[in-house]
C-alpha cells in the first residue's frame, strides 16, 4: 500500500519494489500497489512511474 501518488515516500517505494520484484516472485508472492487515490490519478501515476506490478486505486 502506498499512501499518496507523487509523494517522496511513494516514489522511493516504487523504485525499490521494481528493483526487488524478482525476490517476491521467487517466493511465489504477488506484489500489488493499493492507494487511496482516485482511479484517474492512479492511472497517471502508473504511466509516469511505470511500476512492473499492478496498481489499484481507492474510491
């Protein structure tokens, strides 16, 4: 879960999770980013940050 798109913490999380995604997959774990942001903002964030895992929006 990430609290807010484009916050410094979330930017760092996206970079880190992209870098270590292989480790999650070795454990047969799925990574899913969930935010309280709306769908349009979340989609823009995903296009900009290009995570290698799915992101889901809140309300």
